């Protein structure tokens, strides 16, 4: 095993006792990338190192958010990453088609890498394989040991017996159409498609007059993806709308965790003192799976810390994550009603009812800032699922096969 103490960008020389960086971020995805970028701007004296296993930061993704998910200051500092903007979005259900005003924004992984690579430069190391992470050290696959004052692990969702999950799985294709497609607003949910094994809908972003991102999405009990089948469904959707595909530009797929419950204290004990970020820290919207607003909040929180030691970081991030868990309890109740009270091919009715509610409530739902009246409004009226099954699902405290622990 080799131990390395030289600074990023330097030639190897005599060993020095000090760490090579103040902070090493393992994984160059959304959460860690935003932390690195925010710290580089706010505290340029910090020595930061980002280790990414792939050739670029951000992988192959599209991240979207509603403008009201973030406050004005957050929107300002993240603005250079935004590459697509719309004044609202549209949803389509059997018997309901609705346009909802309010800004909607998207960030591509290509833009993410471009901006961060320009800003961070040699502080990014790509195509590096990490074997082990500790609070103040990272062991690479070749045995090299990198030391730092603190390490943040942000390599994505990790399996845990202490989280009870459903899944939002998707495959999307960015397509150039032979003629202008005619869409001017995103379609966040088109649930008029056939339902298969869960709540299925198609998500469509008009990226240019002749470019669409079409994603076939399903809220399902299992995480397995049949990529060939989903590609077929994307093609079928394009043909049904008479969009002739001239070129496949890009394809992405993923599985987002949807929180039903768990034991957050036990979940954090598994970290063994290693600060976590993003999906690794279970920081995402419990129902929609959107991760960007939570990643922005965490980056802001870390940038405000007076000290970035491993112990201080771990404590601050853990406290932040537990606070978010407590604040989002109601969403986990709704998720259990969606996944456990409705038959899989009838889950769309829950979202159909939701999109009949006032625009302000819908916006606060996406921003995870529901007030007491909003919560009452969501659970009163004609229920979209059988009443008693809904009650049992909402308050079911038993262990579930998809994850152990209590369900607060």
C-alpha cells in the first residue's frame, strides 16, 4: 500500500505529514459537485479534491426543478448550470389535462461538467476507482491512500436494511425529430398510457424546436429495468404523437428511491462517521425523487460551516438530514398510501386527484413546504384509494420486505 501526501497537480516528491486536501469528495455527481463548486466560490482558499470514477462529472443525467423549490439566492448561484427554462408544466390524465404556471428548469450533465470543470480545474480527478472511504482518508483501487482533513462520500444511493423503499425507474431518450414537434411546455406526467406494474407515465421535455427528451417512468415495487421494453415504449409514444425520429442523440436510465419509511438513526450509524451527501445521505424529495433542491440546500449548509473537520461535517450533515427526515414525515405517509393502498394499475388515480388541487398547493408539494391546511386538504374529500386500506397503509408500523426498521 502506498500513501500519498502531495497536493493535487504537484509532481510526487518526498512524503509530507500534512493531508493533501482539506476536503476530498468521493463521487462527482450532483450533490458532491455542487458542494465543491459552492465551496470553491465561497471559500477559495480551501484545498478541494473531487474523485470521480467516470470520465466526466455528473454521469449521464438530466436534473430538473421548479423555481419555487429554491429561494432567490439559491436560484442565483445555480443559474450558470441551467440550460433549459419554461414558464410552467403540463400534466395529462384520463379525463384531465392541465397547464400549471410556475417556472421549471433543467440542468444537463454535460452543462454540469462543463461549468464545474472550468471552475475547479485540477481539483477534479476522473477515471479513478475508490476501494475504501474513511472519515479522513480514501484508499484507491491500486492501494494508494489519500489523506484529508475530511472526506464526503456522495457515490449515490446505498442499500440499507434501515430504509423502506419503493422505486421510480425510468429510461429516457433524447431524440431529434424530423420536423418541429410543436411542444412548448414540458409534460411532467402523461398518465394516459397503459399502466404496467405500477404508476406509469411519460415525461417529456422540449429541449429545442426539434429535440425532445422522452422518458418512460414507473413508480414500482421493484427496481429491475427492462431497457429493451422501455425503449419500445418510448418509440411507441413518439409514433402515437406523430413525431418522426430523425436521430437518437442520447439515452439515460435510472432508478430513484421513493421513501416509505425507515429508521434514520440506524441508517446514519451505518456510515461509521463518514460524512455523506446526496442520495447516499437519503437527501431527496421523498415522493418525487427530485434531488437537486436538497443538494443545493446541503451545499449551502456546508459552505456556512466555520470548520470542515470530519467530525464537524459528519455531525452537521447528519443533523441536517435528520431534520429533513422529520420535516418530510407526511410525504412518507402519502407514499405508503400510493404504494400499499392502491392496486398497482390504479395508482394513477392518486396523482389524478392530486393534480385537481389548487396550483399553490401543488407548488408547495414539490417544494416540500406543505402547511397544515395543505396536509388536511390532501387527505380529506373523496379518497382515490379504498378508505380502510389507505388508513392501514398510512399507519402501518410493521417491518416490510423492502427494508427493515420502524416507519415514522
